[in-house]
């Protein structure tokens, strides 16, 4: 049967929005108070992309983008970052092609269509569509927000107790810093 947490990929949808927002905050292109005009939809590469309910909110802040889970707000942040910087942040969060390195067999990496270079693909990725990942990949990336902006390698075991050897304790491995501690604190406060 396998383990779908590491052996299956899914489009995670709106739970990815905090990572887009964290990237925008970290790069300094938005703050929690930055406002944009939400028309309820926008058109990119001849494709119409709407909020979940298709409704416009008018002028709203980045805080409201998270509160109301606005697709157009996530796209706004992505556009402020630019395609290249947006992709780099998502790569650094481990969302695009990297495995987490967890001590479980069969882990696979995600899939995405950002190589097309089309703005619409980046737009949908900003709110978690058009890229797929394992649930553990999403959890690991989101955990960086709570780990002072550091991406930590997940482990299943705390300690391995061998019969004929001393036990081996699993130690936390920080893979890299993805956002500053200040950004991690800001996005955490916004998510509360």
C-alpha cells in the first residue's frame, strides 16, 4: 500500500499561501499592512483566476489575504516578488523538487509546471495549485515558519536502540535558513 505521506503527491491548495506571504515579507516587497485592490479575479495568459467565491473585496491588506484566503492576494505577493525570486523562495522552502530526507523508505519529490515560464503557472502556485508535493514536504516547509525561519529535516525516530551497541540519538538537522527570524515572527503573528 505504501505511505501516502511520503510516497504520494497532492496539490496542497491554500495552505501554501502563508509560504507565499512569508516570501513577500522576507523580501520586503509587502508588509502585513500593504494593501492591494481585489477585483475578485484577474486574467493571466488568457486564463481567468478567481478567489474561491469569485467575489471582490475592494482594497484589502495582506493580513486580510490570509484571513480570507484570497487567491488574488497571493498572486499580488507573487507579482511583487517577480517570477524568478518567487521560484527561488519556493525552491528554498523545499517545495519544488527536493525530498525532505526523512528516515522513511520510498520518499518522492514533488512536481511543478513552473518551467513553462508562464505567469499563470506562477500565479496558481502562489496559492498551492499547479504544483504537487508530499504532505510531509508541505508540513516541513510550513514548519520553517515556526522554527525561526529555518528548514529542519524531519525524523520519525528520536532514538535507535541497538541490541549490541549503545543507542543512537537522532539529532535535529537544520538544512538551511529560508526566511529571517523577524519574518518568521511576523508571519506567525499574522497566522494567529
